[in-house]
């Protein structure tokens, strides 16, 4: 069992071997010289999470408010079923 686990660790470590090492070279395929493709890179991304600003230029933050009446209306049938199947009602 120890040798099996050790062989799995060695096989997994070969994926992180440097490119020029003997472990990373294939015995079946001839090494091909791969040149970097000539592709235009995209511009640098800029994140802007602010979607709305007030008159002074400060970001407007909208908070989610907990609506207890809506929550009670939505959860009442489930609480009823829970009590019904639990044998309380």
C-alpha cells in the first residue's frame, strides 16, 4: 500500500517538473519547437463596481432590508406543514 501511494505521489509530482527535465520529456513524441503565437493582447481590465453616484460624486449604496411581514407570509405554510407532519397539530 505504501509503494502504491508513493507511486501516485511521484506520478503527480511529474506534472510540476521543470520543462527541461527528463521527467517532463516524452519518449513517444519528438520535441517540437513551439514559438509564441503572434496574437494581439487585450487591454488591461478596469473594474468599476460603482453604478450610481449622488450629486457630490459619492457612490450610492443600496441596502437590502429584511421585510418581516413578507417573510412571515412566505414561511407560514412551511411551518404549518412542519408542525403537521411532526405530529404537533
